[in-house]
C-alpha cells in the first residue's frame, strides 16, 4: 500500500467530521433530552408500530407460488 492509498483510506474512515469509529464522538449529546416540536403531537404507539409491521408488498404472490407448485406436482405425477 502506498502512502497516498493509506492517506485516502484514513480520510475515508475519518470523513469530514472526524473519526467515525470513535465511540465517544456523541458523548456531548447522548444524554440530552429528545427535541420536541410544538407543531406535532407525539405519534400514538399503535400507529408507530403499524409503520414497522410486515406487509404484503406483492399481493397475490403466495397464491401464484402455490398455484405453480400445484401445476408442477400434477406434471410430475403424470410422468
């Protein structure tokens, strides 16, 4: 590794705001209270949980898979 490569790697690790691997980098703000705005009420816990609930991104996908499996089994049984 050349000196330039070493320097580039170090710059990537440190970034523009210091060493990103230093676990103490947030010591000055870690115990501050969470900021709250006056505009929005805190979200209801049930509504917040719904944001992270699993959902069927591909509706009908499981039905198509089941139908394909059924057709393949029929085809396999014929042979």
